[in-house]
C-alpha cells in the first residue's frame, strides 16, 4: 500500500496515500473494536472506552460508515456465491473489495477517535467518501455504458447476452454503489488505460471493478434452459414429469424420437471413472433385496455406497444383479440381472436407468470383458461368451429384445465366483487371452483366445492365505496387477502373475499375498475402471482434491502417550465454519504402519502435487516425513526428532519446526514414496535445525512488501505475539511482533493451527478463543507490531496441526465485530433477517456483466487467455 493510487471524480484528484497515512497512524496501544454511526469504541491495553462527539456524529461520517459496511456486506455475500459456483476470478475481486472495506472502516474509526474538531471529522469523512465514490451518481454520464459491449461478443456473439465474469489487471480500488452508467463513466475518465469493467449488483448496492487488461472470462448458461426444453416438447412441468409427457407410452415415444426413431431403444451413459484414482467397485444385493454399487476403502476395508439401484427401474421389478464389468470399448457398466419368472438378462446400468441388451443362459455370478468388448460370463452351467457387445442396442423394455440367443453354449469348466482377463505369453508360444479366477485356495486359468478353450488349475500360497474353502466373489485388475477378495472378510490378495507357470502342464504353485483389509460381503461381484492409478500400489498416494470446497483442515492425535496404546487415535478433520466445531473426514489407521505409529503432526499440502505431507513418530524407530491419504501412509525421509509445525512454500520446499529449531527440506516432490521406513536408507535430506523460537504451527508469506525485495517468511503465533522468520537464505533472521487484536487470556498460549489460503493467513489457538486473520498489510517490522481480526470460532483441541490447500479461496469471512447473539426468547426481526440472509447465501446479484470498451477493440479482439463455461447457472 505504498504506491500512489489516484481516483478521478470529474476532474478532481484524490490521492490514496492520505487514506493510507490515516490507517497506519493507529496508536500502538489502541485497537479499533467497532465503528458505527452513533458510537466509536476503543480499547487501550485492555481498557475499553466509548467516545461520543457532542451533538452526535455528522451525517457525512454516518454515510461513510454505511457505505463501507455496505461494500463489506455485498462483497462477502458475493464471495460466498461465487466460491460456491467455483468462479475463482470473481472470488478474487470480492476479496479485494472486502479487504478494502475493512481498511476504510479502520480509517473511519481512526479519524473519529483522533479528531476533536467536528469540522475536521466532516472534512475527512467527505474525503473518504470521495475515495469510495470516484464518480458520484449525480455526475454519471448518460448512456456512457452504450460504448461498452459484453466481452463474450468478441468470443462468440451467441453468448454475449449471458451473465459473464472476467479477470485481469485491475485499476485502482473497487467502486461501490454506482449504476452501470457510473461504472462506465469511471472507466472513461481514466487516463491510464481502462479498457473495460466488471459489474456486480444493482445500482446503490453494486460493485464495479475497472480493468487495464483482460485475461479470462467465464460465461454462465441460461437458467431457463429446462423450461425452454419443456415448451419445445409441448409439455408443462408438473405432476406428469419434467417435460409434461404422460405415462410410460409418452416416455417411450420421447426416447424413441431421441435415439433414432427405433421404439424402446435407449442410450446409456458411461460409468463415471476418476482419471486419477481408480476404485475397486462391487455390486451387491442384500438379504432384504436392496441392490447397490459400492466402492472399497482399502485403508479401512469398508465398502461405501456409490449408487442404489431401485427395483422400480425395471418392469417387472428385478430381484438381483451380479456378474458386473465395464466394457473397455465404450466405458459402460454391464451386469447380469435376475427377474422372477422372466429369466436372466445382460443389462447396461448408469446412474439413472437400467437397459436390457440380451437374454442369458440362466443365473450368472462371474463375468469380465476382454480388450475387444467380448463379454465372458460364468454360472453353474458353465462358461459362455457374448461377442461384440459394444454394437448391440439397449432396450428400455425386456420384451423388445431380439428372440435369438447371443451367447455361446456354456462350457463345463471349473471357475471361481469372479473373473479377470489377462493378455500375456504364459506358455512360451505367443500372447494369448486368459481368464483368471480363484476358488478355495486354487487359481483357475482358462485360455479363451483359441478354440477349444484350455483350462489349468494351480495351487495358491502366500501371506495371509490359509488352505480352506473360500468364495472369492470380487476380482479387480489395475495396470497389469490382479487382486482377489473372498466374501468372508480375509482381505484383498494380490496375484503374482510372474509366478504362473503353464509350460509344464501347470502343476506349479502361484503366489497370492494379502495387501489390504476387506469386509465380509455376500452376493457380490467386483469390477473396476481402466483409468487411474492402482489404488493398492503402496508407492502411490492420492492427491488431495483442492478443487472442492475450501476447508480449514487439521490433524489431531488423541490419548497421546509414549509408548502408544490402542486407545490413541489419529484423525484428519475440518473446521465447520458456522458451528466452530471440527468434523471428521477420515481416521489414519494405526495398522497402516508396522509397527503402529505413535502420532502425526506438522501437516501441509504440497503445492507441487497436492499430496498431504506430515511428520510421524514411531516408538523406538524415529521421526519421519510421510505422505498420507485416506487409505495408507508412505515414507519419504527421516526428520530431526519430534516436529510439531510444518508448511510448504510455493516452490515445494518443506519447512518444519520442533524444539531444536527450524529445518528445511528442498524439492520434496521428487523424493520417492517408500512402503517401509526401513527402505529410506541413511541419507539426510534436510538442512538444519536452526535454533530460533516460533509457535506450534507455521504459515508462509512470500512478499516484497516487508523489506523492499521478494523474500520468504515463516509466521507463527505464540501467546499474543507474532513470530516472523526470514528463510530465503542463510543466516535466518527473526522478528517478534506484538499482535493487536489477539486474545490476552492466559489460556491462549499455544496456537496449534495455522492456515494459508489465497489472500489470507489465519491462526487458531488450541484453547478455543476463535480463528484470527493476520492483516498482512499491517505488519511493521520497525515498530514490531501487526494487527489481527477475529473471523470465526473454533473448539478446544490438543496435539493438532492445521493445514489447507494454499490455492483455495479462504472459507472465512471478514468481521471487525465480535457480535453476541440476541438473548431474547422469541425470534426477533434481526433473527429472521439472519435466517433470510443464510437462505440467500448463494443467491447471485441480478446483474453480472463484464464489459469491454468497443473503441479499444474495433480492429483486434481483446487478448483473452482463457474462456470457460460455468458448470451450472445461478
């Protein structure tokens, strides 16, 4: 905030440094608690005083406070809306406006608290209002907006009339409370290259942002699209369905017209597969008749529901499904389905429907596809194949199926309860396609790429495998590795393909080793997608999904003792902002390490790979940097003893802090993940520790604002102080600053959670005094003080560590006031207003447009690096 920013108001210039000077002259022993139109409250070293001016505040001051608070309210509401919509460009703009409104409220408070003369307060209030209103409504140019056109006009004129937002290089500060004509006028009077503006809201509650350069634009689809489709189909939305087509016949006519005119033919969507992280799926039907698709959490061994398939999806209602597999040719899920008194059918399933493909030869409980889209299925009568399933149509009604049989006559070969395909040279005579299955403790292999089919039976041995009758109802294949799980809960076992020897008649033994837990299940069948990483690979860790709703995360360990006991648990949790309570995301199982670990701390998400990194203590083994996800732990490197604070900078360097000081580990993302700490060797990957005092968790600040050149700083809070360490190069340098706005209670000593978000740094003490944002522009290394604002509540916690996705927008809202809730027994008007406010939390402003000045782009289009379509309307 040192650059000279000039605001124009029809020829009158207002210098922004005046405002900065006022905001920076807050006395060192004072804190602005609140600013309102009738009272200004100050706190001097714990003593609160209320100052009132004679005859009340002047109207100019009251208007200033009203406008600044209005800007704060609208930017906060809009930020929540666009964060919900995933529009990061708009969220950035709202953050800018909200921070600016907070600064103005501080400046207003200082102006009122430091001036005794009423006329001086009036003059300074007017000057601040001029900053807020660089173009006053009475000086707006009529029709000024006519020379601006929606920026999508330069991209695709068909989308020009839609709501659209944009990002780029902004000019000056946000403008509040003007019409679009006023926003256009403000752009016109700029002499430093305003090429357009972004406008949110309605006139006196609007926000306007001026741009000197555009970099991206997002346009939103029409909200009336569904109603439009309904009117095109000649129907009305209501009891008869979305499109107003009555009954089953109407639905058949609609689908027939949609899919080429053939009555009853329907289109089935691909099964939704994660391009990064593959999942082991299973289909299952319970004793009560509920049919579900579930996914296996390999860390806990528990299945989680993905989709329930209602009986009403077929007429008549089906009984059960089994023999599921995804066709690699079209990505669609296929299963066998039983319908009482009708028979067995091959069906296609997506998240909205079941469609019939062909009749099957009786009950089937094992199936798979080969690479060519041929469907192999197995039941009590033997093994069959249906060739080229990809080109077979799907029917809504089973009575529309072709009368001919599409399957081969079942061949009587012994197999297990699920199948996986293998394409490999197992006989030293060329590559063939084989089917693999496990029954009891034997592996069954069938060559199906030649006629006649040939069968082998091999004995299995390995870790966790006991010779006894077992039904292996789930089989999966991921990237050339093959896994089987028995229904009785003995866990998932990996088949060592290299141990299969068929050359000498197949009389050898194969290795089948335990790799992860799996719960007891029944009438089930495993299947999986073909994209994504092998979830059972111990060297692969899942990324944390930073694209989801931003969250303030923490890791915590309960009942911490040395040595550890089974009573001790470690969890990853997130802070429920509204409740101020931590809620469970997943447990880090002690069984994921051998021996069981003691505790986890110092967590941070690497910006290079979005993987969670923490330090881990293992009794009598040492301290380690590990990677974790919700299924396993992987080892990275040894660390210098117990650590309880950690953070990554933007370059991927990991800083950690313990009793012995600060250490750093560079380029962590290139270090491999190891299954065991015994594989780490003796190499030291960290530099340090460097002795200095910090707090119980770290944040990082990379800026040139503190010392005049770009530096990297670590930040931590302890008691009422902010510790700052410059870590760009050796030797490290440290400052200890007084933190205005931090709680003064004796309990607020340990601040075990710190969060870095895009545009905000936050801290929370373990003693539940709340969440506090560091106003980074108030850090003064010379005066040794900084200012904090309470932005939320938090609960009491222990042996914890906060972390977050640093590129996420902050989930916290600015608030200068710590307002108590009304104590009235009956709901008040304010209470109803609060409810309404929450109800409209994701309601977007009526007018949302990004406008470009036509005269600037008559010859060439504005350079826009990124154009995107929003996922849904608002």
